[in-house]
C-alpha cells in the first residue's frame, strides 16, 4: 500500500514515533468480524474460541478467516451481520446512556451495520428510523434491515435537512458521517488514491453542515452520537469542539477498559474515543457522545388518521394473517396499495407524521400482497423475528438447494410437502417462501435480492 505523502506527514505529526507501528499495521491482514443475531437464536461461532470475542460488543466475534459470505445461506437469513469490529464500540455509548425506550435516528445508515446493531441494543419498545440519502444505497439498507428481522423500524430516503424539519422528534441521533476514510485504507487500498488534504477539509465542512441540518430534530437533552472512520483532528476533535461551542452541547464520557487500548483526544480535552489498528484488532474509528442542552420540547402533532387514496378500495385483510405473527394483537394493519404491512406500537405512533414529510421505503413488517383472490406472503414476513414458527408448513433445505433458492432457480420439494405456501429453512433459519404446486414449486425469493454470480466455490465454509 502506497500511503499519500501528505497523510504520512500529518499523521506522523499527530502520533510521533507511534506512526511507524500504525504504518506496519496497515500492511497486515484485515481482521474479519461479525455480530450474531440473538433475536434469531444464532449461537456463538466456535471457530477461534475462546479468543474470538470482540471485547466491547457482547454479540461481536472475530473469525479466523473470511467466509464466502455470499454462499452462506445463514448470512442471507440474517443470522449474523458482517461488521468491522471497531465500529461495534457504538454499543458502549448506547448501553451507558440509553436506559428507556427511545425514538432513535440512524442518519447515514447504509448499508446497515450500525442500524442492525441498534435494533439489537435499544430498549424494548424503542423505534429506529434508518435513513440513507442515496437512493440505491437506501434500497440495500432496507434489504439488510428486513433480513435482521426486527419490526420496530422504519427506513427512509431523505436529505438530512428534510428530517431536520421534524422538530424534537428524536431522543437519540446516530451520525456516522461521510468522511475521508483514512481508517479504511487497509480494507480498501484504492481509497488511498482518493485521499487529499483538500478532501479532508471538504469532509469536515460537510460534516458540520449535516449536524446543523439535523440538530433541530433532536430533543432538548437528547443524545447525538458522532462517529467517523478517520484519524485526522479536523473531522474528529475539531468538529466535536465546534458542536460544543456553536450548538451548546456537552461531550459525555464512556467507561472503557485499559485492555481495549482506545486512544483519547489528540486535540482539546473533550472525551472522545479513537481506535487505531496497531493498538486494537480492527480498523480506524472515532466516536463521541454529545448531549443537547436541556430546554422546552415543542409538541409534535401527529395525524389521527392515515390518508386513504381516493377511488381505491382497500383489500380485505385475510383472516389467516392474524396467525402469521406470534403476537398479532401488538400490531396494527396498514394497506399500501395491495401490500399489507403490520406496525408495532413504536411504528404506529410516528408513521402518519413521517409518511407526510419523508420518503418511506419500509415500515414495520410487509406481510404480503393481495393479488386477485390470492394473498402472497412477503419475504419480510419470512425473515421477521415476529413470524409465528408454525404459521406455514416448512421444508429444510440442504446447502445445494438453499443456494439454488437464493439464486432464484427452480426447486423440487419433497413429494410429501403440502401444497400452497411453504417456508423454506436452512439449519432451522427461515430463508423465504415458495409456492408448492405438487409437481413443481414457484421460487418466491425477491428478484432484486438474488445471488447473481454463476461462480460456485469448490470449498464452502458456513458459520454454523
């Protein structure tokens, strides 16, 4: 890896003799880490045990080698999420300061690492709104949220300024702001060619604008979690100092253990936390928690009724739908055209307001689509943690057939399989639906989610 000369000069000035250790670490192998989905019952991976735990994340684990994740059906089932270990430090901020149900916004959420983590961390009854401004990336975000399976979520595709108009809506806002990416040099060696001092300055200014745009949506006394994957002080300490001085926020400390080898402030004296790859097993990462000053919260008025499209009849809700969910009484129904969604209370409370002001890609659980006299169960339902385990007859697939299913190829199910909609599983984890017709089965896996490569690896290792 050829590091930019200006990066070397600037970072050596920050770290002194320690820079040589950083440079050596950037030439070493990239650690591989995952978070397991406890809500789906994913067990801890045994590979590399007992030294495979990510110390600052209860569900984080290092793997001894990189799996072919594309060819592990459990990855597609949402049994785990592949995430860089240092960024799992978000867990410490949430566990220390969020003790009761909240409305949380993950502002720059794609592809979904921090959002899926938040869905596992936030107290029961919380709502997570995951936003991504770039449309193509927001669709990937919605897919990953659906695979994780927690229904207390809404995915939006909006500019921060648009969300900022929702005065005092959120108790917590997580901003993993777009940055110059110095901390990702080892994972993405091509990024070194895009780095420049000018880009660092551009990113720092953009980050301040994002915080200004979103600040109004944070409640007085609410928490802002600010993070980057970069080392320089312009995008890190200087922006934290700016938020404190210009917006009146208070920086909060997070208890850390000495063996985690985090680095404190390199400028000013605010409590901030930085990960360097020569000190911790992970990539570069920076995080700070800030509390907005207390004040009077403006009342937010919610619509009492949802808009209904004029001239369009709402399909009848099939009676069987109630049996699809383990606790159907905790959900309310919402038709969007021919698609039926079920909203838990956390979503129901805020959905009318968000639908009026934002572009919503998904909310709660998409149960299915009414098509003529038929009701086709949705992929989101198959992967939801709220799905009743006995709602549909199920068929266990071996690895070969699971991959055929995920590539949306033709399937032959066992002769004794019931006709109708069938839930397909791999190692007990739901993958999605097929419609069994007797002599063949229609593969209902979403076309846009399918594995597109024709390549099949000779040796396949899965998580379990």
